[in-house]
């Protein structure tokens, strides 16, 4: 082998650079430290092959590429669960195979190599561009995974802090409540219990007659159930693909492994969202049993943000083509407000769901010939603030809007503008009762056809 050939040195240099880049990109020093000690010295095999190339015939460069490729492939196999590792393997495979094929042709079939040399060189250029492109993609994937990891750690820390403060607040509230309760006279306590029992019975009877509890639970668990259904459908498709692959005589083991990995991930997600639905049902049933109307000091901004995302992703789970811009304008100076979080959350979820439904319907009406809806973009806006010693929540959409006649009836039980089967006509009626009767607040609406609607909640602060 003539190692004075410039192509040989270029190939060795590229291989060394690729190995070092693979080590940095996949962080083999941390992920697989034992193998990393061998990997960083793979390039030394070039000296051995260089010496052998002076004694024996070619193609020793081909063997060097096979050694390098094998080392990189083994590295990626050990870290196959990393998405950017798989992308990296896809990046280097074409270039490596082409170089190996070229050297084999030069050694075994020199006349054939001479006739296809131009094509091989062109292919090498394309393969190198391919390599650079997918290396950039792998690097971006690594950055994205690192960013997601940091965000998850940050969210976990924030949840831990919030949970600690919540437990501390609950303990203080319980302690003070117990102290006040002990100081009450027996007659006053009995009277309060009778009033609470009477209110609970009336409220329970009303819920039973109108199906309020059923509607509330259905709204709450719709989102995790949609995820369960969607991941179940995807899992069935993966099983079909796996069954089809197993019937082939030339089975792709890597594809089967990838399908099984995806199937396992889907089942984990189904289990997660099934547990979420179960916890929601348990929470709603517990709320139904204890339904004393006990209030808590609640962060309205956080409550609005939570149910806004829940409503949006719930609709997205049913209609993946739906997209909307979510605008939030939260008043950070608004302190905690005493309310029943479950009840207000139900009201917010209903208002957000209706807003998304309105913009979705208007989006379906968009056509090039419709001047009113030309360039229409669905937008849902949530604002909070404080005015006249009241906490204010405004939910605005630029959807289909309502006529004055419909606005007069919108809070009546069983009145709905949705087609049969899509609405019960109870959501806004129950929301109105929760705000006015349960929290001594107001719920109002302002709307114009083909312009949008604003629902405004006012609660005593």
C-alpha cells in the first residue's frame, strides 16, 4: 500500500476527526468510560496498517475503515437509546461504505474502478455532504435533549418547592381552623353543621337532576382518555408492523427492536395517562363526598394557566390539525383569592373549551372567497386583574361570536348552540351557578358575530 497517497492521509484524518467528534457528541467518557479508553486509541491501528501496507498488498486502508466503522458502530449500539446516537450512525454509514467499496474495487477490480472512478468521486462528495448534514442534526438533537433535561429538572424543583409551601399552608390553615372550632359554642357549631348539611343536600339533588357531576368528570378526564386512545391506536399500528416484519424471510432485527422500544414507550404513556384519569376520578368522587364548599387561598394565575393548557391539549388530542395562539396577560400583583379550586377550575375549563370550539368552527368556515375570514388566525386570550376590590378573569376568543338573541339565553339550562351530540347545554348554566351562588361573583358575556366573544368572571377578592 502506498501511504504517500494523499487520499489515504485524508481518509485517516477524517476517521480520527470522526472518532473524536463521536466521543464528544455521545459523551462516551461519562456514558461508557471503559469503552472510551479503547475508542480514543483506535486511530493507532493506522500505524500498524501502515507498516503492514509496506510488506503486504493492498487494501489495508479498507481494513482501517472497517476497524473505525466497527468501533463507532459498537459505540452507537451501546448508546442506542439516545436519538442523536442513531442519527450519527445514519450520518457516517454512507461515507464509510463508499470508501470501503472504493478501496476494494481498486484492489480487486482496478479496471472496473477506473471506469467508475468519476461516479465514485461524485458519490463521495455527496456522502460527505450527507455526513456533515446529519452530524449537524445529531448535534442539534443533543442540544434539544439537554435543554429538555434541564427544563424537567427545573420543573421538578419548582413542583417540590410549591408542594412544600402548599403543605405548610395547609398545615397552618388546619391548625388555625381547629383552634377556632374549639372556641365555638356547641349551639353555633350545630347550627352551622345543619346549614352546611342543608346546602349540601340541595346542591347534591341539583347535581343529580342535571348531571353536573357526570359532566364535570367527563370534562376533567377527557384529556388523559384521549391520550390513552391515541397511544393505543399507535400501539396497534406498531404491532401490525412488527407482525408484518416477522413474516419476512429477511427480517430487520434493528427495525423490530425499534418497534418494540416504541411499543414499550407507548404502553408506559398509556399507563401514565390512565393513572392520571384514575386520580382525577378519585379526586372528583372525594370532592363529591366532602362537598362542603371549603375554600382555599388560590393563585388564580396558576389555575387559569393550568386549565388553559388542559383544554387546549384535550382538543388537540381529538383534532391534531387544530392550532391556536394562546395569549395570557396575568396580573402578577394579584394575590391569592379565597375560592373552591375544583369548582372554579370546572368553570374555567368550560369557558376555555367553548372558546377553542368557537375559533375552530370559524377556522372551518375560512375560504379564499370569504373576505370576513381572509387570513384568519385562531386566538384565545386570558387576562386576570383586580378592579373594585374584585378579582377579574376575562376569556376572549376571535371565533364565530353570538347574536344578541343567543346572548340572552346563553346561561339557560339545556340551551346550546352546538349540534346534537356535541353539547348538553349544561356547561355555562352550571358555571353561572358556581360563580354567582357558590362564590357571590358575576359571570357576564359580550359578543359580536364573526368577531369574537368575551366571558368575564368577577370574584370578591
